[in-house]
């Protein structure tokens, strides 16, 4: 009988039941899911059934987590993503959300850089928790990412990025993400990295403040290999701040542009 | 020489055009070409400091790659003018 067990093909004996399968394969499982429904009682299995056996609090093995993730992706996506490295400059509202989205996708490696620590005002939009206040953002984000996907390789740089260290830190990535807060830093990375490494696509952001229309946030291609997400105009300023919904939209658009570049090599 | 300028966001709005072709003396710098353009005071204030220098938050992309205001242009060059805004 051909079934899927934890997203992998499994040959079950004819007449096998759900609990017998559990007892044979993972007797310590305390959550048993059959075709998407958590089961409290035993049930007969049929060809094509999908069974998921979970022990609460247990981290899946690397192979198991990979199989689980790959099953959710379009065929071919996971292999591309798993073999890729992405750099993220700035781990604030954009960078922290982008890192989490890519980790959930099973990205192979993330190179993360930010000199800053988690502050209370960050919590309105950045992917940190109140018990992480005062921690370096690199360390706090790494801890959060490891709770989501412990198998993503992480390279952390708790440094202020400059024209001198940008390329040495990020020169090995497949795609570079600009997630800075200040406009002059955005210009700095565009003038430095895009010139030194024009072969590496750069996904930047500009214009995502406030709570204006979400539909004005788009992707604009500038130059040979620069893709800018945002409405290009709405700057963060007193009285018109950065807020989780619109920042999140922009961050996930950046993550999606990264994904398209990795999988398809283009964004159009 | 003839060069093509393309503007983005608020620079485009103040220019009143998305793109334009301008004529200049061979070897004129990017700064020189932009300084000669007349699209009103607000356009000028977006691009230039009171000293006449290009504002540091203006990104210039010449023929697909970020460049500097001192870059000397040649016939047929394309220049994109973009100003990233704060927020992230």
C-alpha cells in the first residue's frame, strides 16, 4: 500500500492501521495526523493516505525537515533555494522579516549584518521579542531563525557596514539584499556593492512608511541588476513612521524577488 | 552629444517627464548635464545642495551601473536619476 509518511513515500502493509504504523515506526509520537486531521482513535489506512507522526517538542532531523519543506514547494524550488546564499544588510523591519521568510523557505545560507541592538521601539515592526531587548540584532535574529529552521547556515557580522567591508562580507552571495533604514546608507550600498559586484543581483527598498495604499508598493528595476521594492517616495519621517503591515508587505516582496531571482534568474 | 535621462519617483514628478533626451558638449559630466536642465526650482532643490553640489542621497546610474557626478558622458549614454528615501 503506497502512502506518504512525514512527506516521504512509504510502503505500508495491506490492512495496516494508523496506530499500528505509529507503533512500528515512531512509537513515541503523541500527535498522529491522517490526511490533515489530528486523530484520537485508530483508523484503517488506504492507498494514497498521508500520515504525519509528531512528537511534541522534538526537532525533526535535517532530512526530515527538508522533506517536509520540499513537499510544500513547487517542484525544483527547494533544490535551488537550498543551494543558495543570500546576504542581508540591515536587520531591522525589512531585514529581520526577509531573513525569516527565507529561512522558512529552506535557504542554504544567510549572511547577516547589523551593528545595532534590539530596542523597545523596534518591536512595532521588527521580528524580535520583548525578552530580547538589549541583545545584538545579529544574535537575537540568529536565535529566532534557529527556532524556525535550525539547518540554515548563518554567518553573523555585528558591524557597521562601510564601503570598505561591504564587498568582503557579502561577496560570496547569490543575491544581496539592502535593508537599511537611512537613505545615505541605501545610496552607499548601491554605489559600492552594485559597482564592485555587478554580477550579483541587489534587491533594495525605498518608500514603505506609513499606512498608505498597499498597492503602490511595487518592484522597479534600475540599472543592470538592481531591483527596488517600495513606492519609491514615502519616506519615514516624524508623524509618518514605519509600521508592521506596510513594512511587512515590502519585506515579503523583497523576499519574493530574491526567490524569483534564485529560481528563475529574473524578476519579469 | 546626446544623452538620455530617466527620472524616478519625486524627481520624475518635479521634472514633469519620465525621460528626456538632452544635448550637451562632448565630455560634459553628469553633474554638468543635470545642472543645465531647467525644470523649475523644486527640481533643482531635489538634486542639488545650496553649494551646487549634487545631494549625497542622489543615485546616478550610467549605462546600467552606479556612477559619480564627475563621470564624463559620451554620445548615446543613458543616465538614471534616483533618490532612495529613508525607511527599513
